[in-house]
């Protein structure tokens, strides 16, 4: 039973609203979209997968919001798992024999890749979302406590930290420089000992570079300010920028092109030298992640679909629908791996055929806390379906009787017979 605090007396519905969990989640995301704020730190415990799987030594490593980190065989069978006290939301990383992953319990964990035995953990003062990048025997990562950390890979001892003015997320080491940016809207370039080399400030909002992309002397980042930037790696000056219609997500480089997704529901392909748009492809929700390749470019959307697009033209080759938002992507051996909000990890072949899926330990998907206390106070739930059923009629009547037509969300939806909700 969903509880509402609307501050308006008895207007909230008192019947079981579990049938409407999808519209609740989508309405919450619409609030984040309108406020241009981050929902990632507010994902609750549940069975959903958002992390890109890590494929390493014939093993699929993936964390889940059910508070477990899993190691799977290449055919989807569990090898081992590690249970923590909070969510795992992001891709793990490895330096060979050790797997590293951040957790919402404020720790960075280091496991033996073969057995899952915990080697060490390092505690910060807030959530650790992204796993580290490496240089020699050092691991570099960020935390919600606003610090970029460098620790010794052998024992987890801190070597240095660099303080920013917002949540520190992904950290990337490239050509003896440490790059990071997120919560304070600043993209930092540090040396390997944590001294600032240069910084670049976006117009507003977060830096979306987890990780940034690189080509020759350029580093590419995206931002809440709707722009994709090509920066000089040495000085941080802008070479070009491309403007989308909303927040742009992590850039990916392939064969002279930059590929991005956006909250404006589009995937974009840009010329890496000039920023000129080569093609775009429209989905029906946030276009979260894009993974380019020689012939096929995969796109993950929160409209519940994985898209396979022709890399050269952006033409749709096929799509695969799950029962939830599609998370971040990985590929290996002509296969694509990804998790979904529906609580499954999927493995498909290059033609879109399901090879296997793995289910988390929790049947209920994760929730996302709204960006402000309480929900908006108006909604129009428009029911469209091919044939009426008594069950749907019952929910329509109860919503109308108890004020549901105007008091729950500021969001319009369509109810389908399978229980999915889609934005108009």
C-alpha cells in the first residue's frame, strides 16, 4: 500500500495502489526531469539492476539494488554473491585478480575475482557509486562526501584525497592525469598525486562524464546544461560544444564519432572533430546509455527497450522489450549484457535473441524517492485499452471516488493491459 503525504486532508487514495507503481515511478522521474536534478542517489532497495555488467575472465560481475553483488557464469548461473548493507548501483572494475565495486553503504569493496572473498574495504562518509580507475598500484574513485580518493590497491590504505564542492562520482585515469566531474558542475583535471592541473565549469548542473571519452588531444564530457563539450586535454579550453534539448548523458567515442543519450529521449551521433550531428534516434523516455560498435550501436532507454541501431545511419535494426527501465550496457563476444528495473540481468545475441536472464533475490523493483518532500497535487490518469475489463473499471471507479482524478500526480499516463505506463 503506497502512503501519500499531500498535506491536503483526506484527498489521498486509501485503496491498494500497487497496480499503479509504474506511473508513480514515472511521475517521480518527471519531477527530476523538470528540476534537472539527480535521481541516482535516491534509488531505494529493491530487485532492480541499473549497473552495467563487468565481463572479466569468463565471468559476469554485476551489482544490484537488492544489496547483493553477483558473479555469474557466461551462461547466467550464479558462481558467488556478496551481501552488503545497501545498494550496488554501478559497474564494477578490475585490475586483474581483484574486483572493485562501490556501494551505497559508503564503502569501496575489493574482492578476489575467483572466489568473492573480501580482501579489504575502504569507508568514506557518503555513498560510493562508481568503481575506481587504476594507475600502477593505485585506485582512484569518488564519493558522495565530495572527495576524490586515491588508495593503495594492495591494502586499501588512503594515499590522498581531493575535495570538490559536490558529489564526486566517476574518476578516470588517462595519460597520467586524473579526470572527474559531477555534482558541483566542474570537470577537474588532476595529476596523479592529487594536485589540480585545470578545471572547467559548465553553465549549470552536474557534469555527466562517467567516464569521459577521449580522442587524440580532446576529452569529451556531457552536462545538465544540455551541452556536450569537447575540451583540450592540456588546458581545459572548449574546442566545440553541441546542444541537445535536455541533459546529455555520458559520451562514448568510436571511429571518429561521439555517441550520447539524452533526457530529451534521443540518441545522438556527432562528428568528434567538429561536433556536427550525423544522426539522432528518438525513443519514448530517457535515453540513458549508448554503446557503439562497428556495425551495431546498442541504446538503453527507460521506455523499457534495448535498441539495436545501425552505427553508420542510426537506423533501427531491432529492439528488445523488458518489463522495466533498461540499465547500463556491456558487450562481449557478439553478445550484449544489461540489467533492467524488472529485476533481471539479460544476455542477448547480436540479432536480439534472448540467450538467458538472471533474476535478483527481490521480486519488488526499486523505488525512487521524489526530489522534494511529498508529491505534486494533480493528475490526469487517462485509461486507454483495447478492451475493458472489470478489474480496470474497478480501479477507474475507485480513483474517481477517492479524489484520484486530481490529487496524486502532475502527470498524464496511459494504462495498458499489461500494466505498463508510458508518457504521452
